[in-house]
C-alpha cells in the first residue's frame, strides 16, 4: 500500500484538475480549489469510502471553518490511520492554513493510497451524500443534547439574580452608538489587513509553486536520462536511482548510493594499479 512514497513517485505529478475531478466524482462534491479540502473532512470521507465502518462520520464536521474545528477532523483522520497502521504523518498546522501546495500534496498522497485499495475501484454501494447527511444528523443531535444540558445549568445558576435585571438594562444610548462606530472602524482596518496578507500569501504560493515545478522538471530529466538502457548498469546511474526512488526520509538511501559509487571507484583504482 502507498503508506510511504518517494518524491519522484508518479503520485506527486498528478495535477490539481485531476485531483479535484477525482474528489468531486467520488464524493459528489463541487470543489473548485484544493484548499477547499483544508478542513480534513474530505480526507476523512475518502478513508470512509475505502474502509467502510472505520471512520466515525458523526465526528467529521464538513462545515468546519475555524482552525479548531479543522483540527478535530484531522484528529479523527489520524485515529483512522492509527487503526489501519498507516505510517503517514499529517502536517496539520500547514494544512489548516489552507495553503494550496500543502493541501495538493496531501490529496495526491490520498489518491495514491485509495487507488491501491481494491485496485482503485469505487464501492458501488457507497452513498457519499447519505453518509455525510447521516453523520451530520448524529453530530447535531449530540450537540443539541449538550447545549440543552448547558442551558439548564446556566438557568439554574442565573435565576437568583433575575431581580437585578432592571439595573442591567439601563445602558447609555450614546455610549452604545459610539461603541458600534468604533467597532466598525476597527473591523474595517482588520479586514484590509487580512486582504493584504492574503495577497502576499498568494504571491508567495505562486513563487513556491514555480520553484517546485522547476526542480521537479529537473528531477524528471535526470530520471529519463537514468532510464536510458545503455546507462542502466552504470554505478553512478544506479546510485542516482537509489536516491530518486527512495521512499524513506532518512539518510539511508544517500549512504547506500555513496557506497555504490565508492565501491566503483575502488574497483577502477585497482584495475589501473594492475
């Protein structure tokens, strides 16, 4: 299974449009940007489709807007990974920021994983809309029960102070207007600041994507060169392939590659000496 894939794996060359088309077709959604999946709900339901009954869909919040709610979804996803013994680290802090590149790479990995389950065939009996609806109803039902208990507790605590309600209603009208005007001005400044920040982030993302595509193209050229039949058994080519196709994030591939090159150099030196 695709629990660990290297940077040169074909999964990371799948484009955004293909990823979005795959998600929309499988889950009957209409996403237009990969960052719309930043909440983690899409990933949870994809795992629910691949492994029916493993994901507690009543805990998945498809309406998550805040980072707190999104993190709860990723906790559900991580629990599912742990149950299935999937050794995949989720970069939650990056994903909840809605960065396109981070979310794209996460979805590319997810597609590769789902394609490895049952040959990538869809479960014909799986109804994604019904699963989302059922999960939402269960979640709302539990939330209503909690809110009801909370209201009862608050009412019991606040009832002795009800006689002081008249005092609490004596508020200055002019003070209220001034407060609203000041709050509106602060909100406008904050909104402008956030717009500027979003613009800067988009420019930064575009720059990073261009840089990523540049280096990916270079690596692809190297891979094609290494696949030349005449060079296939050259020690240097073998060493480069060892690094390109490594699925580990440690230094073992580099050490093995260096050992191959070193062994080849030693053999040549011995031949020259003889």
